[in-house]
């Protein structure tokens, strides 16, 4: 019998007025696996993540984490649920007014009410795990390069040793070498934690590096899912067009022709 998924979405739907964004998403991520969701802009990737996090309430469908239904959680139950997650936001999303160590320790201090001295020690340890020395902890985000900001964002995502981590476009805006550094750090950190991870990206090099499995979303539905190593032979024309970046194919972009 197959192992039940750690994260399971069943027929999840979400519309904003007349716009149907999620049209019955079905997805299962086994515990400890890294799933990468690919798909073009506006296909529903971010809305799906926000539904899992409870930031957006789906119109219908089920989202279960470790067998527990989480749609509609409120109050302390929702806070306890969110404490199980780490998140690396697109663009790192650091607080400009806080030092680097305070950014990394933010969830520990604000969410878990940990003493600042203890939280700082953990922050410095996590910065070390992403290749940043303790001296970086006293700098501010404006003093860091884009690649260093991403590393700080990753350190913050793993600060509380979460059971589930989400990565939202982790390599956007980085040069290919720094993107590969971030991909390697993600793989190392996830293995160290044994976390279940869901990433959304347009970057196929990143997807191939960090994924155990890849799923493609198109028009609010998962149209293909399989092991990362099989994606070049998916047999799906939508997947084939996307991974090779071809303008011609079943995915038609709305472009004004001269």
C-alpha cells in the first residue's frame, strides 16, 4: 500500500469573481519529498500555495496535512498549524529595519516568544548552514547582495526546523552561478531537516536540481506529475513545450501581433 501523502489537495477550487484560478487541483506530496510545481505566470501556482498556508480560503475542496483537514482552521489551531511551516519568499522579503540576525530570528522571537539571546544563537547557527559568517548577522539587508539576501531568507525559512518548507521562485533575479549555489543550499538544508517541501518556479535548472517530483499546473489544474528524472520523456505536449521554452505549441500566449 502506498504511503499516504504528507500534503494532500483534493479537488481544490478558487475563483476571484468570474476568474477561475484553481479548477480542481489534486496533488499529493509524500513525507520528506521535494515537489516542484512548474507552470507559466497566472496558472495558479501562488494561489495554490496561499490556499495551503491558509492565507486564501478555497471555495471548495480538501487540504490535509499529515491526515488532518486544515481548511477553515482559526485562532490558536491556525497559529499552531502555521508554526509547522517555513517559507522562502520571492525576492527574500526581508525586513529593512531589522539586522540580518533579527530577520532570521523573527519567527522565533515574535511567534515562539523565545529570548533574544537564544534566538540570536540559533540565527547565527542557521546563517552558518547557508554559508554566511557570524559577522553578517549584524549587517542590514540593504548592505547585502541579492544572493546573500536569498541565503538570509533561506536561513529564516529553516530557523525553527519546520516540518514543511515552501520555496516561492527561489532563484528569480540571480545569475546562473548564484542560482546553482542557492539550489545546492536548498537541497542540503532540506536533507538535514528531513522536511517536506513544495517549490514553485519557472527555472527548469532549479526544478531539476531540487525536485524529487515535478508537477505542472495549467489553467488551474495539475496536468502532469512524475519523478523529476522522467520529465524529458513525459509524453505531455504542454510539459514538453514548457520545459523547452518553445513559443509554438498547445500553450498559446496572448500577444499583440504587429
